[in-house]
């Protein structure tokens, strides 16, 4: 099977068993083979606001890769009991993606209801996507998040690529200490 880099289309690619990813030797892009990714049933919780276009684009992209996306506009028909449809959609999904915006986290709001249901039936397994500036969006109290700010350190990847393993390991240990001190359980990167 010939794997091509999705970024530069080179076939000079190797598989890293340690990191369980493919790495392009030409552009150093790291990626998963799309055939390795199991099809997922995803539930999208979002506010009907100017960010809807981004949510719809993401839905289209994920569906083109073989995933199923539950979206209220597509699944709830006129006359349906919307709360029951949402609950069924949440129960049938593998993952819940909550798109946070000023509109989606307003109280009262359907998105907050969706989050409450998802937190109960999915055991807190809800992924969030912040669509607007974090100073303008107040996440629900049930979602714990934060920004390290001035405490944030470099990941050390550039040092490792330059061959300076010692500095990379030192930076990694410093980061782990910060995460441990702040009792960080999940890291979301960009």
C-alpha cells in the first residue's frame, strides 16, 4: 500500500510505531492514514449564529471522510418532538462536539440543555471547540477549561528537530510539572 503525504503528496513516508503516525520525510508533516480512522457517529451542538457556516463546512468534510454527523437541521423534522430527537441523537453518537459561541452558551438555551444531557449520558465525554474569543464566551460551569497564559512554555519540538534531545527533555519535564501542579487532565492544542 503506497501512502502519500496529504500536505505535499510525496511518497517518501514512513510509519512511526512509537507515535502511531505516518511522517513525511520531505515536509515532516505527521498524519494518520484515513483508512485507519474508524467511522464515527458525531453529535454537533452549536448555536444558530454566524458561526453556522463553519459548523456546516466541518460536517461536510467529516461526512466526506465516512463519518456520520447528527445535526439538528438535518435530523429534526417539522412536528417532531425536538427534545426527544436530540436525546436520541446524543445516545446514538460515539462523540459529542460542542461549538462554543456567545449565542450557544446563552442561558437559557438549547445548547446548554444538549450539554447537560451529553454530560449525563456520555459520562462527561464532550469535546469543545471555541468559535469566538475566550474573553467573550463564558463556557458553562460544567466545562472546565483554561489557558496557561504567561505560564505556557514551548513544547520543545523545534529543539528536538534540531537534534538537541537534552533541551527537548528538559522542556518536556517543565511542561509536565506545570500540568501536574495545575491538575490538568486534558490538553487541547492548535
